[in-house]
């Protein structure tokens, strides 16, 4: 029962449809990507001469498995880069295999496209719906799209039904839940991978090895309740500092205005908005409830991100790590930057000493992403003389809906007190 509640809750949180999608649980998203990649080899879906496209801003969890299986079967790997100009060779890959235009990479041989909904370093949000449409059209419906939603899902509603991706992965601990991985796939895609099975095991047995963490599954019910409360409470930490706070009646009216986009009756929606939940349906999250929770999350995070960027932009020694040529539809509240004179680790250690948590590193990104920015001059001018590409570390500040403007002010005051800032 705990597993089934977890599946239903997670399917609702990513905007899936029980009639169209399957949910697989695992220890983490990395493991699920790895297991999924094996199915593309075992099923015979990926063959020698086929092509695999990997985004350079991907986390290694959604890059390495596809590179490995491509090499195993003799398929070609192409890189979808984030910058316009590339050196002759990047990451040991020929320039002819790289482009920042998806259309240049797609062909009738394309079988897999691995992309991030949002990069965990750049923070820029991809238009997955348009990407899926382009890939399906130019591959004549033959290619599958694998989306890493780990960085995006804490901040934006995935709505996987409308985006039409074949696979979408999230890490539950990143969306305020227990440590559990979730991979949602289209039933049609699963059926296709099972059309020539190498053995008789159900697909779920191949993806969910061993015993699923029942305690984590039980915790997913609490995650669903958290999103329900986000959607129905009178105020949130910052959207809550808005000029006029919503009352329960105003919240109900807000729901009424958006009802045409939701499933379920208006009566049920208004009851949820008023905080009245039918205990018999307690484990069921409506799409309307999830969308409202995410709307409030975005409302809370937007001014935080704007304030942080504005304050950082006031310092000429700061360079943001982001792509001006990447086609995006927004930004999650993740800010990566380098300081011209102060090593990233020094900045992070100073913040830690003052009770502020941020991190430095390359955050398991591809070596190609680092080299892209080095070649483009965005990072190379910031490197210290003794640093190499491999030693480069980026400062990353990650925000969430529960942070406050006061905390941003304290963060900036702390950074500005660093000697040489």
C-alpha cells in the first residue's frame, strides 16, 4: 500500500496520467538512469550506427549511461552544447559532433536525446515541450527523450503529460521528501522496449531491483501533504510578504479563476482551497492542487532570485556562469558564479564560518560544459594562474521558497565583508 500511495503521489507531483504513464522507484535518480540505459541495449532498441544526443549541461547521471551504451553498441554520440563558439575539440569530442542548435544534430538515425529540464549549474530552464516536438518531428517519431528533472522539480511544475517526454526523473529529497528516486515513463515507450524482451521478467522487475525502501515510500505521503498545504495555506514565507495576504476566501476565488485548467469538480477544488480535505481521498493530489503549490513556490522564489542577482551584479569582479545563447523559458533560483580575485572555496568556507550554506565545485557536470565556458572566455579570465580546468570550482547558491529577503541581505553582507571582495 505504501508503494502504491507513493506512485500515485509522485505521478501527481510531476503532472502525469495513470492511463499514460508508468512509475518506477529506486534508491536515487542516478541508479534509475543507469538501469534504464541497460534496457535500451537489452531490448535491441539502440543499435550500431544509431545516434545519441547528450546535452553538455547535463548532470553526469544523465550523460554517462548514454555515452557508455552508445560505445557498447557502436552508436555515435553527439553533443548539444550551450555556447555558440567551440574549440576544435572539446571534451575529447570532434567539433563536427557538437552544436548549440538541436536541429543540426538530429537525423533519421537519432534514437535517444538526453536533456536536463534545468541545469544544476546554469539554472536555465529548457522548453521541454518544444524540444520533444522537434525531436519527434525530425526523427520521424523514432527517438526517445530522457529528461532529468532533478534540479527543476523543486521549483517548477513538470507537467509531463503536456511536455510529451518519454522519461522524466526526479529525486524526492530535492523536492522536500525522503531519499528516493522516481522515474516516470510513457506506457507506450515501455511497451516499445518490451517488444523484443531478452527474458520474461516484467519491465518493473528490471527497473526496481530488490526491495523498495518502504519507509521512504511512506514518507512520500507526507510529501504529498506538504504540497497540499503549500497550495491551501493562507501564506508562504515570501509570497507571503506580498502587499496583500490571501485569505481563505481569496484563495478559493483564486482557485475558481484557474479552475478551467484543472481536473475535478469546482466544489472539490474550493473545498481544498478552504483547507477542507476529504479523508477518503487524502492520498490523492489533484492537478489543480499541485499547480497551485508550484505557482506559489514560483511566486515566493522570483523576488529572491531577482534580489540576489541584482546585488551580485553590482560587483564588477563577479562573473555569472550561464549561457546567453541557450534557448530557455526561465530560470530556477540557482546562481553559479566566479570571483576574479577570490577562490571559490575561500568564499564558501567564509560563508560556512558565518552560518551560511553554499557550495563550490563543478557539481558532477560534464567536462565539456566546463571547457565550453573556458573557451568562451567566461571562466578563463577568472582562473588563477595556478589553476587548471580540472581544479576550477564554481560558487553555487541555491534558493528555495522558504528562504527570505532578509536571508539574501545577510548573505550579501557576509560576502561583501570578505577581504578583497
